[in-house]
C-alpha cells in the first residue's frame, strides 16, 4: 500500500517570495510521483512528474521538485511566486496497481 | 477539443433519487477513473477501468455502479442518493498506470 502526507494544509506567502510545499510518501514498491494543481472550480492539472532518472524535475509555470529517496520526500518549490499561483496543490504517488493516491492538498495563497 | 469531458457540470437532486454522470475521453487512453473529492478537497479513487475491464474497485457503496460501454467512455450511476454523496466527482484517463492522469473539470453533485 502507498500513502502520501502533505505536511502543510495552508501556505500563505507574499508575491515574489520563494515557496516550498512539502510532501512525504510511503510505498513498498517503486514509486512514481506527481504534483498536480487545482485552480478554483476546475479539474486537476499536472505540474510535474518523477518516473526515474534525475531527481530534480522541472515542471510548468516555473515549478520544480526534488525526489529524495532516503527521506521519502518529493517537495515542490518555486523561487518566486505570482498571484496567479494561488491554488490547491496535490502530491500523488502511483505504484504498480493503476492506483494514484493523493495527499490531502496544500492551499497556496499568494498575497500582494 | 476537450480531452476529458464530463456531463453534467452541476447536478442538484433530492435524497433517494437515481442519477448518472457521463464521461468521455478523446485521448485514446486505455485506462479511465472516477475520483471523489469531498468538501475538504480530499481526493479518493473510486473505480478504474482498463480497456473496459474493472481493475480497481475501492470500498464504495454498491449504490455506485460504473459502466464502460467502450474504452472512451466511463459512466457513473448512483442509486438511492444520500446526503453524504454530495461532492465533486472527477473523471480521469491515462495511457498506462505510471502515466499522469488527465482530469475532467468535475461534476458537482448536491443532494438535498
């Protein structure tokens, strides 16, 4: 079985500040890791994914994440956020069973 | 062209009624899913079909019945609706198990 823990339910930041959204996972098999973003009243959109290879993955909208196997983490970062980055962010893990398990989400609020 | 489309977008109904939500994907993906997002934004998988075959059936009341007439469609029928069924239901598809999901925009179901 696999699980995902997003350590912060809400993260408020000021515009142009850096941000890190934390994600830890547990799984008994090889994992594939994802970050999704959900804007208000919309579906989820893929930000980035880690399947294998380089542990630093870059995604859309200037986001990146680092896979750390020893710490079982996959934290999401952006060096400078914009008002438009305000949204709910979900970390997710997939194993070999077609099942994508999501964390409970982190609401990122970017204030002017 | 919408990749994953769900209808209706909003569904308001009374307790005890039966309703259906339709989902279609034009991406040529083999796997389709239904997820439920509760009022706290928590996303939980309900069902998954691969090439019309049920492969994931989470602990969901048997009032919920998925139907996949072909691999481009996955519909969700709900019998005897209850207040606790109120949520946003997302359809998604993916080409294979470790591939990112493509989500529809959701169906907001309100049971009164």
